[in-house]
C-alpha cells in the first residue's frame, strides 16, 4: 500500500455516479474510511439510503442562507431539500460537517452560517474562498471575494474558532489551489 487509509469522493455530485455504492462498499472492505462531499439532495433516494451507511464522514455543501443558497444553486427549494438530506444523515447517525464557499455575497453571513451548522449538529464548518474554475469561471466571476473581504473572513473565522472551540471545528482554507500545487511543502 501507499500509506493511505481514506477514500475521499467529491464531484460534481457523487450520488449521481452509477458505481458509487460498489466503490464505497469496496473501499470499506479494504479497511478504508470513506469521506464524501455532497449537496445532500439525493440522500432520500434508494441509492442514497444504500450508500450512506458506507460513508464515515459527510461534507454537505451550503452556499449561505436559503435565498442565497437557492440563487447560487439556480434551483428554488434547494436549501430546503439540503436540509432534508441533513435530517436523513442525522437520523442515520452519520458524522457530518458543512462546507461553504466564501463569496462576496456570503462572507457577511458567517456568524449565521456557524450557528446554522452548530444547531444542525455539524462537527465541522469548512470555509474556502471561491475559485474561478468550472461553472464558477463562467457564471460567478462577480462573486469572487475581494482583497478587502478576505481579511474580514480570516478575522471572522478566528472569532468563530474561539466561540465553537470544543464544540465544532472551524477550518479555513486560505491557500489558493495553484499556491498549494506550486509549493506543496
């Protein structure tokens, strides 16, 4: 082996992948832990119900409050459906956290977001600035956090770490993907 013990699956949306159940159960059979990032919309489906027991940690995407989440997802009702998925994950005893992409429209909702995550039983709130890749490069350039916003986010995340210390982990990714690739150390 190469020393790995975790299979991490993200998307697009992993729950639309036809071979997901086999991948997850095969990974568990090898003794690996499974992590999955999802929008939580398909947890109620029969496939979702079969796959969830094979996931050790879920990262559920949340883009902000209901109005902003639905706007960014371009789908009215997406927030409510995500909340249904959270309820299903909780009912099954799945360990989960929320992952949030910081945008120029969402950074000032961080206090609300942390409270939302905590009140829903999340163990983690992961924050990362929007990167202009994929659909974001085509549709969301106007949402890229400014150089004035990023220090505000840094200070806010430090404040949230203090508030939720011992209750919920707050993780902030501040390195751009290209920086990490160019300087892996």
